């Protein structure tokens, strides 16, 4: 009797699962979000996670998902820890995600070799491995709209302009304060190359995770070395501390420039008026005035379906999260168009990313007119190397401080191609690209 | 030869060439050292009274600072118009919260685990850490917050002193931190040396059983000690929060006290104070003068190097007694 019951139960489970798996695949598209709402990096992680989650939730509420298919969203807490991030990935991949957002350069580096094997594209929007912009060697990795190397070249272009020409950098000292990890070390090869090309000296100031809130020694070194400009690649609790310490040694704040990940409101706000003049790159608009963000307020935040406080909607890193989700949603939409299927897979979405193009008109159509620059990804170029602009802290908020700055493609591209080739050569058994390119790309 | 010059000669030449920077480095080291001493004191107090290495001391710093800032925001939201009134009300309530926490820890963790091996109590403080992390994030969220420096009446700005051919900049908040931490350390040292409860604490530290036999209440001593450690955590949280921001990253800063404990010992209050100063000043000098030789960023491990070098000379720690045991 017991054996019979056991057999019946097994049969029911099998029948049930046979129905359940296709039902899940038909009814929704699974997009997991690797986020960090806890720990020392939560200050940067929370607004991004909120922005990503809220935009996707808004699509579910307003449009019934993407192309009529609901988005199943699941967050996995990584604490910005590479090992935890990789654990999250292993846990989530069984649910057939159509794209993975690692939101950490360290986690991205760990996942790059897995993407082609598991057939899950990785979107590392403006972070991760710069060389992965090469679509021929990294068909499963996408890092639009600009790489860290593009960002660094934009900063140097801006500095050159302020100095009266890039040739005026000769003989000057430029300091680079960075988070000691994959993220902060990523731009150093280009920085060293550009220092040789333009004849400036570089001083490096690494900040370890333990010293993020204890940077007085690094800034004493800055005071001694007297660099003409300081560039920062900071994240989490490192950013507000660095801004405070810079003000403390009277470093001219309008000569202190951060990458786009060092420009959250909570990075400058603790120093308040002392941070006035601090500059960072940015690639998205700031504020809640955009129709799509108003839709988020209406369909998600006001209905209590968000973890975001109302006054935080529209802040810089929140909007960065929104932009990240727009790229994913557009790639899914593309994939649906290319394949004619509604319930697309990771393989389809990879093709969606390779044909991604968001023109100014399309941004407007999405409800984000003038929110970001036109963006195009192709089969060979998974980044686009698009422009960013400089924003400046006015003591209470960010204001736009420059026009769009294009990267120094002539300097970045040769290094990027060499780095991509080197990566592939060093990685034993790296697969040659077999994925066909779609016509649109 | 060049290396020897850069290690043994050049740093001292730099000190002579820019003495203002040397004074500035010593000042930064002193401020950091006083704050490390304060954190180390939290560990020492608890270890002396209950033999527990309190892994949760770091998160207690975060929890206390978050409670203060969170309550301040709540009181302002509820209509307390004066920022300063709200700040001091929040401070008073936070002190009560830290007392309640000490009482709960005694009831829920220490009392049921009495007479268990030390490692069990140590592991229990891990549990306490994760509980406080979760509770803090649930109640206050994970976003960094600004310390209510001005509302607490703490000074802002800097005093610039022109000296030695340059200038030395003393942040007023750092001066306040050094003064408050020094007063706190002295008061706690006096409290535990001169008062009845202090003597009880020392008796408990020497032998739980002997202390019990003369009528000392272990429970009372534990509550007092954990409360004192909570107040130390609150002070550290305010001071360090004012220097950067109030976030969960402060927990990591608290572990800067570990090399102080290696150096000063887990049971010595003077050890915590002197150890804190040695580590604070030593790591800043190390990072500033010798760091560039090694690509900078050496502060994190240099503190341990200092502690280990001291232990080579004095294996019993700074103020520990040499214990000779028959084997």
C-alpha cells in the first residue's frame, strides 16, 4: 500500500512539474536582480536596486509586462561580495533568467566565463571588464553605454579643456584615488598609457574596504603630492568619506572628479556646502520630472509596491537603476520582435542586446525624453562607447556642468582590442564565437 | 642600496623637510588612536567582566549611531521644532535603548549560557552581530545617514595653525573627538578603579565563583558592563559618524581595534589606551612615509605588523604580566 501511495505521489509530482515548467516559461520572463541592500556598499546599492526594481514593476503594472508577458522579478542579496554574488547566480540560473545584472565588477569578472556555457547574457551597464565591449570575443557580455576606459578618457578630456588644451597636462600631476579591487583597478592600464602619451605624472591612492571610512592618511598623501587634479573611482561608503576628506585638506573641489559611480546624492550630501564644486561624470538625467518616472510614482510607489521613499525617486543612482532596466526591457522587446515569440529565452535576449538601438525619439517614446543619449549596440561592439556629461554639486543638488563629452576612441580602442585578445589568449579553451549576427546589427 | 636609502633615510629626510606634515600626520594618528582606544575599551570591558570576546562590538557602534540619527529624524517628523532639543532627546532615548540592549543580552544570551565554554559565548556574540545587523537594517534601512553633528552642538570647521614653514589644520570635530574620548576613557577607568561596582567587576574578572561567594551579583555586573560598552559604542558612532557618515561600513572601522587588543591585551584598560595611540600614530606614519614604497594602502595590515613587532619584544602585551606556568 505504502509503495503504491509513493508511486502515485511520484507520478503526480512528475505530471505536475511537467505542466508547471512550461506554464512558468509561458507566463513570465524571469529577470533576477543581484542587489546589495545591506553592508558597507548599501548606500550605493539601495537606490540602484530600487530604480531597477521599480521600473520593471511599473511595466508589469502599467503594460502587463513586456510585450504582454509579465516580468518575474527576484532580488538576490550579494552584499557586493563576489563569492555571495556567484552563489546567487548558481541559485538563480535554474530558473532560466533571460539576463543577469551582477552590479559589481568583481562578480562580473567571475561570471564572464560562465555566460556562454549557461547561455545567459550579462548586462554590466557601464561597469565590469572594459575589454568585454568586443562582441567578437565576448558575445554574451554587454556593457553599454560606455566603458571605464571611455569614462577615464572623458575625464581627462574635460581636465584638458579646463587647462586650456590636453597638451597643457604635460608636467602636471594627476592623482587617482580608487577602491582597491577589480572595479578601482580597471582604469589603471589606460591611465598609465595616457600619462605616457600626454606627459603627466600619476599618483595612485588605493583605499581598501577596511579603510573606506578612514582615509585621512590617503588625503595627507594628496596634500603632500599636491596633484593638480584628483580623479576618483569610489563606491559605497568610500565616496562620502573621500569628499569630506578632500574638503578637509582644502583640495579645490572643482578639480576633484569622480566616475559616474561616485555621483550619488548621498555621496556629496554628508559634506553639504563643503562639497560644493565636486564633479562627477553622469550618463542619465536627474529628477522625477520624466513621464516614465511619474508612471513609476503612480503605478508603483504611490500604491505601496516599492521600497523607495517618495523623496528618493528621481535621485541620480535611482535613475541609473531605471536606465539599467530600460536597457533590459528594450533588449527583451527586441528579442520578441526578432524571434516572434513572447516568452523569450536568454539566447533570444542576447540577440536582442546585439540589435539594441535607443534613438532620441525612442527615449521620448519610452517616457524618458532627454534622459540619456542615443544608444546603439552592435554585433561587434557591445558597448557603443557613448558620451557622458559632467555634473557638479551646488551644495544641495547635482547640476549639469558640461555638454556631452565623447571618449578618446583613438586612445581607448587599440588598448581595448589588445586587452580583449590578451584575455581570450590567456583563458585556456576560450570558445570561438559561433553565434550568428542578426541583420539589424 | 637605493632601497635601503628609501626605507631608512628618505622618510626621515621628508620629516625634516616638511615638519608641518609630520605634525599633521601625528595629529591624525592621535585622533584615530584615541578613537581606536575607545573601541578597544568596549572589547576590554566585556572581556574582563564576562570572559567573552564580544564580536558584536563593531555592530553596536553602528546600531547606537543609527538609533540616535533615526530617533532624531523621527522626533523632528513628530513636530519637535528645535533640532537641538530633538538631538538631546534622541541621545537620552538612545542611552535608554543601549541599557535595554545590555539587559536583554544578559537575559537572553549570558544567563542561559553561564558556565558554558568561552567559545560558545564567543559564537553567541556572532549571532548577536547578525541579529543587530538585521534589526538595524529593518528599522533604519541600509542607506548611509548624516550624523546630527550641528544639532548635538559639536563644532564644525577647522583651525589652521601656521607653523614650521607650513600649516597644520586641526578639524574642530577631531579636537572634540579627542577631548570627549579622553574624558570618557578616564571616567571609565576611574569608575572601574574607584567605585564599588568597579571593584565588583574586577572581582568577577579574577574569578566568577569567588565573586559569587562574596555576594557579588554576576547579572548586575554584566548588565553594567554591557551598558558601559554600549555607551562607548554610542560615543564612537557619533564621533566616527561625524567624520564620515553613519552607515554599516562603521562596523569595519570598529575592527581596527583588533591590533590594539593584540598589542594592549584583552584585559588591560591602560593597554587599550596606550595600544590605541601606538597603533593610530604608527599606522598613519607608516602609510604616509613608507606606504608609497609599497604602492600605498598598507594601513590595514601595517597596524598588525606594529602589534606583532611589539609582541616580539613583549610577548605578554604592553601591560600584561609575564605568566610562567609549569608544564
